[in-house]
C-alpha cells in the first residue's frame, strides 16, 4: 500500500475535526479509505462526510470511546494521532490543559492499542517545536532535541511514549514533525493574525519580533500527503519524518506577501521583541522527504494568496482579532 492507495483500509484519525485532520481525512477518503474520527466538538454527519469522515465520535480519547468505535466499525489498520495541543501560545497560557491534550491522550491511545490492537500502525503528528532554538541551518531528523516551550516539551513527551510502546511492546510507529502548516480553515497563528489586523488597521501593521525569523511553510494539503506516506513506513523499528519543505522564508517576506495578496501596502513595524517560545530559525532539512519523492505541490506564495482569498471570502467583516 502507498499513500496513493488506501482502498479497503479502515483508518482512525484522532482530532479529525481539526484543521489538519480534515484535510488528512479527505486525502485518505479520496484514496479509498473508510475514515472514522474521534475528538472534541459536535460535528453534524453531513459536515463530517463532506470531509470524508463516515463516523465521528465527540469525546475524549479514552478506552470507552475507542471500544465503541471498534464495536461499531471494527479495528482500524492505521491510526493517525492528530489530537493534542496545537500552539505555543496556548501552552503558555494553559500548560496543564496542553499536557492533557498532547500527553494524556497519547498514553490512553497507546495503552488501548497495546491491550486490544497491537498490530495497528500508528502515525503521530508531532511538531518541529521539539527541536527548540539555536539552529541556523536546516534541521535533520537526527538533530538534538531541546524544546523550550510547554508545547514543545509535551510533543516530545508524546514522542517518547510512542518510542516506549514501540520498543517495549512491538508497536509499529511513525512520527511526523510538522513545521509551519497553513491553508484555508486555519484560524490562528501568523497568517490569521496578519489578515485579521489588516482587516482592522490596513495602514500600519504592528508585529512582534524582528521580521528576520525564518520558518518553513508547508501547505496543509501537502502535509496530508506527508502524514499518509508515513503510514507506509510505520514499523517496530520506528520512523521519523520532518514535515517541511527545506525552504527558509522570513516573517517579513510572509507579511509582505500577505499584504500584496490583499492589495495593500501598509507600513510594517516590528517590535524587536520575540514572543516566548518563538525560535529564530525553524526550517527542515528535506533529505528524508525528498528520498521518498515527497515534494511540495503548492508554492508558499500561491498558498498565501489562496489563504487571503479564503479569509476575505469566508469571514469578511466578521473576522476580528478575538476570533
């Protein structure tokens, strides 16, 4: 089986209702998978099916809910574990809740797999935040891990739990460390903030940092392909993949592109003070992904235009900084 053919496969996505989860569900469904989901939030059946999810359970990742899915639809062949914390900022405001989302959910899932479904492959969606700060060149998968935000630490703990169950109980695992994932539906982080601020004050754009911080932007549709490919390589020996393009793009250039896509030319002002947990350079070495013939299909400039168009068409005057 390849990431282009999941025909006949039953796949569980935890966090399928989230930003990346929806795109991954659609990617897998269009390749023949029966996709079921577990996570938080009411999701009407018609909306879930629009994204390719045939069964959705609104609830925690706990044995009772996992058992219910197994009874109703059977045991999956692959689990994509996307549920968890999703931002550095939230982890600094609510570290205990971020821990529960990222660490406790992972432990519950792995323990259920050990007891009931040890042959199932699991793909963990982790984060480049596990690499921490101090980098000045593209980061390889075997680089030192030195997270310095609660979000990064919790992702690293989740990775260690996956490694523990792989080594101790023979689970087949893969981990994808996602870099800066973006695309329509994303309602937080840099692109959202830029658009929301342009909506309110189109003449002057105030931003944190220096503008020279470098990030690696991977469109969410490409991220779905990265995650799906990782399932092919999940094994008892483990597999780790950077979810990034290897292209370093400065925050200032991203801000300029957002303004250009909007048709505005505001004055950009940077505070010179970085936010806590915000590294200066976070860019993937794409060697492993390129070896798997994983190359981005959407250029970051094209992707930003797409994002701005979505923001304006979908949100219009209702978009505010408080969303």
